[in-house]
C-alpha cells in the first residue's frame, strides 16, 4: 500500500517550443519519406524489368520471337 508523504507536488514547468528543432524534425521526416518513396519506386521498376526479361527469355527459349509483334 503506497504511503503518502503529505508534501506538495512540484510545479509544472512548461518548456517553450524550439521552432528550429521542430523545423529540423519536420525536414528530416520529409527527407526520410522522399527516400523511402524513391527506393520503393526503384524496387517496383526493377521488379517489372526483371519480370519482362524473364518472360522474354522464356518465350525465346520456346521459339517465339516477341520482337516480331512490333
């Protein structure tokens, strides 16, 4: 069972917002979002190109030349 000391609580001290820190945090978050987005797009494009190369290789191995359709 907690024992009450009967003392007062310390006063609440509100810290002032540091606008520079807020701006740095926001810019860091934005930069991280841009990097993740670009990385995701790169992976998506590379996956599509890899699939296209595999499909073309399989079709050529089966004797069908996809370039004849152009």
